[in-house]
C-alpha cells in the first residue's frame, strides 16, 4: 500500500518552532523512528514544501495511483481554494491532518477549505495525528485490482 505524507508551509521547522503548540520533535525523527517501523506493510513517501504550487503538483502526480494521502496543508488549509480543487480533481483519498487543535486556536483557523474535499480530518493529537490517519488506511481492504474508494 503506497501512501504519501504531504506537509505544507513551515512544517519543515517542526521541533524548532512554537514548541508549545507543535512540540519539540522534528517530523523526520518521528517519521523514521515511529511511522516507518510502525507500518511495515506500507510504502510511505514524504514530501514537504512551503510553496502552494509544489503541493498541488505533488497531488496531481500521485493522485490517481496511490492508496492514500495524508495532507497537512498548514496555513493553506484556511486560504487555498486551489488545494481544495486539486483534492477534488484526484481519485486518491486524502485525510486532512493538523498537529494542533485548529478549533482551539484563532477563529481564522476554524475555517478549512480542504476539509470538505477529504475523506476525513484529524486535528489536535500532535504528531500522532499522522499515525491515526495511517491506521485508517491500514484498515481499508484493497481489492485484487487495486484500492478503490468512492467519494461522496
């Protein structure tokens, strides 16, 4: 099962930025020590960019043949109709991820343009939000031909 973990702006600074909100662990450390060993039957690919267009390009690149995408769009969650349109345009199911509980933060973070285009959203469990999303995909049953998913 092939899964893309797609992180947006400023998430390259995890472990160094706003530790009271995002924690003191880097994403690379979490990926290498927890996610990859914890999901040996998954092929996990990781991509991070601070550039909206690069995130859209990556969604287009994998969005018709991967089994799932975990997308932490960072602040683009609250502003990007282009990312929402890219998610709607692809066939691969996407789960919206947030490390912090966006609904316990500023009112502008309560709005998500991408959430309605995703199969679900996970918010507020720190880096463990990624593990929870991978568990969802792990429980899906691919058929003989490949993974199928019907968007609502």
